[in-house]
């Protein structure tokens, strides 16, 4: 526990008393007398405090003395300096602690329990600390010239280090690993040597930085640290650049030797573009020759690859190749012997428009054909996922998120084909898949809504006698809805395949009708719940789901007890006792702490749930009145 004591100074401002806030502690497991202000715990505190200060004075006195020490040794000088500074830095803390211990001993003396040895020791400690402060002052004066000398020496060494680092950085920029012609292997070898050279600077930074910190100038070494970090970052960036160059050169050579029939220029182009993007994002010297060299090589490939991408497209047929031969006026054979290097020699950059014209129609038609074939191949196997509904033989139907995302993507793909000028060739198939995919999307979404509403209402209109009694018409109507839903679900389970089930002539219309009827049942149910809330306003405190659970189990009060904390504040449950068809309530239990209030008379929980809960409120009031009356008499 902290205690802050304030007083008003001569300026009318409230300030803390010296040493405030004070901290008081106690041990809950200790005997009561041990925690008294004059108890054993306080005695231990005084003894430990005296020993702590005594140890500090002895150790610091020994560390601060210069006798028999070679204070011209910088490490020894730093040790002496640290001990001297600790005296001045901790002066207020030590004096305050001594004063607190002295006052504590005076209190012990007033109660006749102070130890003479401790009283003498505190006086001795005051004298010893005063002697230590005088010693620290004298030693500080003695070592000041040496400290200043070492500080100046440290400053000069750091300045020299900064100059060396600047010169090293300038010299490094001229090295061969910045030149593209140096090559990958040689450049990496030379970059590896830089790491060994930097270790020398690291050792100096560690040594000089320690001294600078101890002599009060820790920031002096910052520039040197940043300089080495900059050099090391530059080296790592150059290593990353040469790693990139090595990988890219290997890719280029692989491209040139690849066979035409197995090469994939579009993939190559994407790969080169991605690599070019990576190159641009690299954090390295973009003006160095190595960077410029690989950049120029990549740009050459980005001119060449788009030209062959169109021709390498699988949509190219013999008639397209014959047209190209006429344009370039060269004869060649497209077979497994043709390599990319041969195509490069055709000088296709002179026939850009012709290549685009020849390949455009073939590529567009092939793309449409591929998409339609893929749709047919995919959707013939796309089946629903089934989940058992409660403990019945009915299974709920859903489409996986992955398949539904694919459905949306396929719809977009089919729609985009209608804007193609080459639609005529595949128009019939496009129209078929547009209607089929739309039917799947509509049926799946509507089926999900129907299943959700039906599953929710089933518990009430079929499983709850209370709801059947209150909503007889809707309950009767729901029986028909239930049968229709189960027929649809059984049909879906039997057909399994989404495109087969969803493209039936009337399944969507049947689901629409079921949803319409379910909506009417839900409205009736909501009106029913509102009537229950009006009958028992505390039902407004519970969620619709909890209220439905309460109403469904109204004839079984034991199942309602789990909702008591939501209905009554601070009430956990009622104590129930079996008594025929309905139990009787004998007491109520709080959910705050552990408290049970007995009812003066057992309450039979009969009738509707809202009615017997009103009886419970009356019984609670009577119980509290009885307890209050007894308290007044007592």
C-alpha cells in the first residue's frame, strides 16, 4: 500500500513530504503481531536496511580508492570513476534511507525494544557515509585530469575512425564488384572479403564506444556505428543484386535453348516482368554499372518475348503458320527440333502488326473453346456437401465455399464471352452455360435460406407443444411445409450433382413457394413472441433465440433454469423439487457469491411459463418481506 503525504508550502502549493509516497507492506500468512509497526517484520526491515547500507559503503569505499591502483590503466580508471559517481548519484536515496532507519529506531526506543547495537550502528553509518562522500569528492578531484585526458583521447580516436570509414566507403565504390563485366563468381568472392575488413572496424567501435560511454559521451560513437551499418547494408544489397543477376542469366540461357514445342513464352514474359519488378524494387545503387547491365539485358528480352508469345500460343493452327511464312518470306518447320534461338533469328520485330492480326482470332477462339470445355468438365463432377440434420435421415444441402467462389468466377467468364466478336462459333454453348450457372446460383442461395428458416422453425412448430397450442393454424401449415422441404432435400441427396439438381424445371419455383410460406410462419412466430413479452416484460431482457428456447421448454421448468440469470438480475437458479408432472420451487440462489434464500412456502410451477414466472416474482417479494420483517424484530 502506498501512502502519499502532502503539505502546503509558502507559495500555497501542495507538495509531497520528503520520501513520499511511502510504501507499507504486510504478509497475510504471518501472525497478526508480526505485521505490527513494532513487530518482527519491522525489526527485520531495520536490520536488512542497515546491512544493505553498510555493504554499499564498504564496497564503494574500496572501489573508489586509488591507493595501490594503476589509475593510468583506463579500465581501472573507469572502475574508480563508476564508484565515485555512484556516491553522488545515490546520495539522496542513501540519506533518505538512513533517516528512515533512524526514525524507525527512535520509535523502537520509545517502545523499549530498540537494540543498542543497531542504534550505535546507525550513527556509525551516518559518519561512514559522510566520510565516503568526502573521499568521493577528493578522488573525483584527483582523477579529473586523467578522465579529461582519456576523454580527449577517446574523442580523437573516434574522429580518426570516422575519417577511416569515409575513406573506406569511397574506395569501396571503385571496386570491381560494381562492374557488370566482372561476373557473378568473382564479384561474390570480392564482396565476401569486405565482411572480414568490417570486423576490424567493429572491434574498434566496441572498444571506443565503451570508453566514450564511460566518459560521458555515449553519442560520439553513433556516427561510426551508422557508417559501418551503411557499408554492411550496401554490401548485402550488392550480394542480393549479384544473386539476382546469376539467377536471371541462368533463366535467359535456359530460354534460348528451350524447344519451341515445349517452351511457354507467355510464362517466360510474366516471369521476366516479375523479375524486372523485383529488380526495380531492390535497394541497391541503381547507378552502378552492374545494375544498369542486367537492366539492359532484361529490357531486350521484354521486347523479344511478346513477339513470340502470340506465335507460341496453343491456338495457332497450320493455316496461321502458313500466313506467317508468307509475311516473313522465310520457310521453317515447327517441330521438336525448333528452338527459341531459331525464332529469334526471324527478326519478328519487323512484323509486329502482322503477327498480332494472325494470332488474335486463333487465340480468342481457342480461349472461348477452352473455357467452355473446362466448364463442362468441372461441373459434371461438382457435387453438394451433405450434413445430417439432427438425428434424422434428412441431410442438409450446401455448396462448399470453394465451389461457390468458382461458380461466381465462371458466371463472370461466361458473361464476358458474349462481348467477343467471335461469339457466333460457340453461341449455343454460351447460352446454355449462362442459364445453367444462373440456375445453380439462384437455387443454392434460396435453398440455404429455406434450410435455415426451416431448421429454426422445425424445433418450435413440431417440437414445442406450447407453440402448437398457441399457433395451431401455422403449426398445421408447417407440417405441409416440412414434408415439401424434406422431399426437396431427399431429391437433392439423390441427384447429388449441382448442375443436375438445380436445372430441374420446377425446383426453384417450389423453393420460392416454401420460402414464402416459411416467412408467414416466422411472422406469426414473431407476433407470438411479442405477445409473450407483453405478458411477461422481463422476456425483453433475453435474446430471441433464448426466448424461443424458454417457450419451447416451458412445460419443463428444469430446462428453463439455465436462463434465469438473463431474466432476473443476480439470480443463478431456483431450487426445484419433483412433485408430479411439474416441480415445486423451494428457494432461489444468487449468482453473486453464494447465497440461498428459502421461499416461505413452496411454489408449484404450473401453467404457462410466463404465468409461473410471474408467480416466482411474487414469491421472491414475499420471501424478502419475510426476511426483512425478521431482521427488524431481531
